[in-house]
DNA sequence: GACCAGGCACATC
DNA sequence: GATGTGCATGGT
């Protein structure tokens, strides 16, 4: 029995859990991922790399209008052809190649069927995705969580900024360290991981909006929302 | 006209 | 391992 304060990790984990409740209370369910099918989720996950979602929506619509949000249709196109549809998303040449890389991977390993991926052990599947050129940790985890409903926590730029601003991680901290903080603090619950990450993005966008609203906005007071 | 956005690969030290 | 750079559009 000790009256000493609990270890830092204990406090951090408590706050990680409490933040979810606060965010959910404030914003409610976010209903992610904004897509009709798991295949569309994956296309969006690649297109959104370092890009505003609004721009991705335009690219997705171009593909959707041409009925290309289906493996067989998109896979029939060359990278150059794909790039012509996804221009609004930016980095369109490299992203077209990345989409082709994924489509080739899906064809070779899963007969072009996204649902077939879900049968593989999570760790193996994650490593497979990471082996595809153009799919890094965040894109892989977004695919696992939002397309395949696997209990994996997605760390993105908003998550990183949140942890750094709260002094939970150094800004040089690794993706894995930040992911581990969430996953060791929470039960592996797919629906909750889905919601939590979406809420962090919502918070980040809100924060940016208010910051842009005026130079007198009291950022210092808004920094901590717990 | 800057500056930014839900990354990633690659070169170099 | 850490750090720097190219990739590109559209909104504020």
C-alpha cells in the first residue's frame, strides 16, 4: 500500500480512455469510413495520403461515375489511365502506381477479392500490406480497421499532434510507440477503434477551423481539452 | 501568393 | 536510426 502517485503510464492510459469518452460525448458517432464498399475504403486510403479529404472526394467521384470502384474494372486500367481520373487528389502519378501495386497484390494473393484477405492472421496480413510499395503503416492500418474490421488503432497526423501537444509523446516518436500507447490502454474493440480515430480527426479539423477563424482565438486554453 | 492537407519511398549521412 | 526531398491538387 503506497500513497505515492501512480506511475506515469497509468495516468497516460487513464487519460487515453477518458479522452474517448469526452470526444464521443462532444461529437457523437462519426460513422466512418465514408465509403460504400471495403474496396472503396482501400482506394480512399491510398488517395488520402498527405491530402485533404475534399480533394479525395472529387477523385473518388470521378472513379465512381465511370463505375471504376470495383476491382475488375479498375484493374483493367493502366496506371496512366487511372491517373487521369484521380488528378484532384494530387500526387496523381505516384498514387496511380500505388493503386496498381495494390491491385496487383490483390490479384496475385487473393484473386482480386478484398473479403478473402480477412481470413489471414492479422499480423501476417499487416506485413503483407506493408510489403506493397506505397502502403505504409497508416494506410495499412486504415485498410485493416476500416475495410476489414480488424481491431487495429490508426495513427495519423492528427493523432500524432494530439499526443505531442499533450506531452504524451515526443514529436520524434515512432508510429509504433504511438499506436502502442492506444492499444495498450484500450480493449481491442473494432467499433471503438473506428470511432476513436474518427473522433480525433474530427477534433483536429475543428481545432484547425477555429484557429483559422481569428488570430485572437485562445489556442493556449484550447490546447488541452481534458 | 504563401501555406496546408487523414504519407510514403528513397537518398544520404 | 535520423534527416531531407519529391510527389501535386484545391481550399483558405
